């Protein structure tokens, strides 16, 4: 279980870290599935970009450093909340493919949160 959770943490961490960066730069020529980014209000870009970058780091760094490992399930839970908001955003715009992707990411992040709280918690340095 620990390996599966690590794979999910790394994949989700990388995904959200880089999508969070895109929220700040919003480059021209994004793929059609990401065209919604051009219409997202600036404040929401900053909020979700910051949340995604911090959560992406929070999925990986505490476990690697074994410092404040309790932050990993909290980061995953934060992503569940961000993805729930994204589902609402995409539903109001009838973007069902994006909504489906957000639900999958929300489920994976929820599994990581539960897994790191209950199934295979990470241990801090010096913890037995």
C-alpha cells in the first residue's frame, strides 16, 4: 500500500505543481481542454494556483524529508476541496470532460488523504 500511495503522491504532486504554475503564467495556445483558464478570474487563478503548488509540494516533500509528515494527508485533502470547486466551475460551463477529470483527480487525492491518515501513515524522523 505504501508504494501505491507514493506513486500517487508523486504523480499528483507533479501534476498539481505544474498546473499551479500555469495558473500564474497562463500561456497562449493552451489545449482546448484547458481553454477555461483564459476565462477564470485573476483572483481565482492566484488562489487555485497557490493552493495547487503548495499541495503538490505537500504531497511529496514531507515524506521525502520525514519532517511534518502530517501535512501530506492535509495537502491531499486540500486538493479534494480545490477539485470540488473545479467541478462546480466546469458544471456551470457545461464542460463535462473537464468535470470528469476533476472527479478522478479528487478521488485519487481523497484516496491519498485516507491512505496517509489510516492505511499507511508516514512517520517523522525519530518517530517509532
